[in-house]
C-alpha cells in the first residue's frame, strides 16, 4: 500500500514539473544562433569551435531596413567559395522557406562563385557541420520514458 502511495505522489510531482517545463519552454518565437564569419575568426569555419564563438538571440538583433516586416525566425549557415577561397558565415535568417528547413542548398554563380545555404529552426543549430536540427524536446521525451520505466518497476 505504501509503495503505491509513493508512486502516486512521485507521479503527481513529476507531472507538475513536466507541465511547468512545457509551459515555460513552449515553442520559442525567437531563436538563438551562432553569429560569426570565418574570414575574421577561423573558429567559425568547419570544423566549428563553439567554445570560442558566442550565440545571439536573433530577436534582439536590429532588422535591416530592406527586411522591415520580417522577424528572424531561423538560423543560417552559408559556405561560400569565391575564386578558390572558402569562408563560412553563421547568423540569423529572416525570410523562411519551410521546404529547406534542416537542408542545405547549393548555388553556383558566375566567375568561380559557389554558395551553399543551410537553414535550421532550433536554437544554435547552425553550429553543426551537417545542419541536422535537434530539439531538447527529444531529451525531454527520453526523460519521460526513463522515468516511466523506473516508476513502473517500483
């Protein structure tokens, strides 16, 4: 009898904590992205060194005049090669195309110019080499399953 009461109390506490976590974290309207350029800081290139590069909350960034009416809603990583010199630029993105979320698109220009645009929607996702988006909600789900397994044994 005492074991089932402890289980009910523990489950209730866990549900309350889970509810608070979900209510407080929710879907973010702003995204946090790494902002750097490998021409000025080699740590920005690939492989990426996120220990020395800071991230910014994109909603705090001033929207350029030519993008008025848009809010930054995703992260971007651009790899550009111009006349054999490659640079990586990471930052916030404004005009979103959901088809390309989590993908990279290669564009070839004239006179030895190649650009690869990668976009993703989760915070600090533009630090990945492969740009595969990952959400903390997966970790939360794993925690729920883990606690269920633990408490189902009790």
